C-alpha cells in the first residue's frame, strides 16, 4: 500500500489525551515508533500502549525524552519484540535507565500493597536489555537509520528537560517533525528549544498541544513566578510553617532546588533548611554529569545544598520535622497517593500555618488537583488504606513554571513551518480542539485517538 512520499501513521497510545505516548510511522515496510510511554492514570496492562495495533514488529523506537509517559513502556516493548533498536539523546539514555529502574521498584510495591497482579510489567533484567539496545546520539547531527529504506534521523534540542528532543525524520519524499514536549521559554536550568534549519521542508508536523486550552495571559514569566513563589514562601516561614513543593522527579525537582537555593543566596528567602526527597535526587546527579547540556548562564547548585529525607512514611518523623520551618521539595508533582509529597501533605493538611505550593500541571483526576481546589473542612485520602484527613490548611497555591510551549507559540510554529499535514497530540480534549480550530495555515489537520490510523501524503 505504501508508495513514494506516503506514510502510514498509527496511534498506539496518547491519542486524544496525555499518557502512553506511542506513534507508529510505516514507510515502505520500515516501522518506526515515536516514543513508548506508560499512562500515569492507568495501572497494570492498561497503562501500556496498545501494541496489538502494530502492523508488525517495529524496526526502531525513538525516544523524545525520559518522562515515563514517553519512555515507560520501552522494556516491555523490547521484551516482546527482542532486538528492537532504540535511539535517544545521550542524557536521555542515562535518565531513562534510572527512571525505568525506579519504575520496577514502584511496580513491585503496587503488586504487593494493592494486588495489581499484572505488575511488574518488566524487571531489572528487562530494563538492562532495553537500555543495551538504546543508543545515545548527539543533538543536530544527522544519522542514517532504516531497514532497506534510507531514513535520516536528527535530534533537535526541545528545551523541555535535560536531553529532551524534537525528532526530525527524512523519509524518501516525506519529511516528518515530531515536536515531543517543547519549551520556548528560558527556565532556570534549561534554555529555550532550538529551531529546525529554515531550509528544511516539513511535510508532516506532529505537535504537542498540552497548553492548548490555557490562555497565554495566565502564563507569567519565569522571573515573575519566581518572585511570586518567594513572597508566598516568606509568608509561610514568617508564621513558623513549612512549605511543601510537590515536583516531578525529572525536570521540576532540579529546577526547584536551584530556584530555592538561588533565592536564599540572594537573601530573598530566609536561611531555613531545604530538603529534597524522592527520585529527583538521583536524577539530579545525572544533571550534574551532563551540566554542559544546560543553559550556559546557569550555575547548577551542588546537591548537598539540600538535605535528603528518607523517612516520610513514618508519621512520627514527619510530625517532628514539621515543628521547625523548612522548605521541602518532594515527588510526586501531582501528589499521587502514598508518594512522598502525599505523605508529607497528610500531616500538613490538618494545620493552618503550613503552605503547599504546586509548581506544575495537575490532572483533574489527581489528589493534587483535588487538594488545590479543596475548602476548609473537606476530607481527602492521602494514603491508601488510611482514613481521610480533614483539610484545615488554606494556603494551597499553584505556580506556573511550565516547561511546555504556549498555545500561541504552537500556532506560530505551524504557520512558520507550513506543513501539508498537522497531527495534534499530547493534550486533553479541550486543548486539542482549540489547537485544531485556531490553526489557519490550511494544512490537513488531524486529532486522532488511540487506535486511529492515518495515511499521510507529502
């Protein structure tokens, strides 16, 4: 069915939502997967992409970055399709290995505590096998891939997290740009994304749409949000409370450690203890190893500027910790039940003098979202199997340190590249609908759901 300039595009996961991102490109029998993630709100086999939708064994898997919704299913893929080659940037390879090993430990716990009998979906030997076949490539250097069909691959700095990349593929007669998750704003550690060479033609653009439903006016600058956060932290410390900052293990934790330490250095925050807890500390060590990939003007703070917490599941330890003012940066960013941020919040929620400040996206189905929108007297369950806790705490805020591109930037990108096909992915239904409705370049546009197959012509 394939012919020159035609690509069969299939959505194995991540269509019409955020999670389990996995898209297949089939050109003349060469099958390439763009990302291979798990779904953060689903469990067991349901969290995986639907690999039954594959036209055949994939030849190559390309990872845009190491967030679990983009890489979490790679060991499962390699276990079921042995010999599948994978490529990512060099830092992403190191981060993915650490993230996936942590995932094995989490799945083992969930299998025991919540009787999720599908878990673990893979073990440490599967992770080792997958990363053995995962090659790290530098940015901006074309690399030949393909199985009989000449295909050129190039990773372009996406500015999202360390190692994050957009993926540019040159098929015979058809060029494809998959943005992955992109940021055009300078963060504390990461610079803005790099743009594709203007001389390159893009026939199909597969573009993230995370902030499609978010008005740009609601996104302050990084400096403005930093100052707003500093002011709120000072107010909590002044009344003798502790500040909890739930943060994603990859990206936000490293950013927040440096933001807080920088504010203390500039004497814009009191010199109270700063703690960090969770996987983000291990990822921080990889940031240190690949510091030359960070923005040249940033100075990565030593990890020992923060103290490590390991006993947050012991209520007596947490209650003693909260007796003196401090700042705690803890996973998970959306405050999933039983994670360090949830266990800390469980003890903080029944007091009025603390503060919980979210610094990233909150899915409406998560504990973090429910806590942010709670009222005094509501009751929420922070620990599975434990009774709900009545909410007394009122200082619960959200700050917009987004590592995703604004919707206007995304629209401008579509207009600038002027592709023949635009495929909108990685967004909720409102975000995807807004992006499609407001794009004006005249391209064929698609908002496919999982299971959908498209024929893309150059």
